[in-house]
C-alpha cells in the first residue's frame, strides 16, 4: 500500500434528525467532528412511506413552486 495517498479514516459523531447520536468511522471531516443530518432514514419518505414532509432548508422547493405556479397541465 502506498503511503500518503489514502484519506484519513477516523471517528466522528453523527446526529440524526430526532437528536439521537452515534459514533462511526469515516473519511469525512476531522477526528472528533460532529455531522448533523438534515435527512436520514427516520425522516426521509423513501424509508418512512411518505408520511413525513421534507424540510426545505435551502428554499429550493419554494423557488420551484414559484417558478412553475402558472403552468397548467391538460388532462
């Protein structure tokens, strides 16, 4: 194995949307960093069956609705 070509693999803490936390190993961030998830298996409709609304943290959904609000589809 070549030296200094592989990313650092270290322990981080992950915080789920419900506030629960767990530790895992990752190449993300630095040793001891905390990763706070906005979407995870506890809140994403793909895993929950669609009963939970997604949080529009960047305003993308609002911009999409505003851009296409006047378009009407023919049936």
